[in-house]
C-alpha cells in the first residue's frame, strides 16, 4: 500500500514529520517546464511509509512569486534544515536551468548526511555538474544519474531515519 504524500509549496507552513525537499534549479520562464511534478509523481508511487511524507517544493503553488526575496530565502533555508532528505536534481542547462543558487545550496547541505545528488549525464551541460559530483563523492553523498534513481536514494535516506527523530522541531534546534 502506498503512503500519503503532502505537498507543501514555497512559503507555506512546514509540518513536522518525514519530508523530502526538492532542491534544484527552478524555471524562471513559463516555457520552461519544471522537473518537480515528475519527481512528486515518482515519490508518490514509491512512498510506502506508515504515515504521510511531506514533499517540500520551493516553487509557488499558484505561480505567485514572492515580492520580498527574504521570505523565499528563509522558507527554503528552513525547509532544507527540516527535511529528512534533500533531493538535488540538476538537469543543468545554462540557458534555461542554470542552477547557480543550487550550487551554493548543495555546497551548504552536502555535509549534512541528508543530501542526494542527481545529475543526468545527457543534460545540455553535464560538464557543469562535474565539481558537484566530485564534492558529493568526497563527502559520501549518494550520486545518481536518473530522476527515479535519485528519488529512490532520497527515500532510502528517509527510511533509514525511520527509527530516528525526524521532527522539524528537533532539526531546528
């Protein structure tokens, strides 16, 4: 039986309990499709937990963009800090999904033991992911090449912490 998935979007309240933060480049133009709906579908299909899993999406539920960037930054920082697993998917395209902010976030989160890196070798600019792959391996973070494999690795991290306290309140301390 598949468990329940809760989607929490940018600047919405982050609930307690197991969660996966979907980190990676966010489209800035309407003609560029987000990779996150596919990731949510894969997570929903694979989640077998006894309770709900929250998927934290740093995009806007209704396309509304934050007027004050500080609110978005604060939410993303809190979401990554609270997440049981931080799934980084970087289909690097320097024209449409450059992921420059993602580079900084990954460098910040790679040492937490909760980061998973996904870098497709067939993306437009795979050479731009070389350093991130090296950094991940250096710190022992899982590195995957497909979105399904990256989702599986993130859910493995969630399952591995099932016996540990995964509450937001504990992570924020």
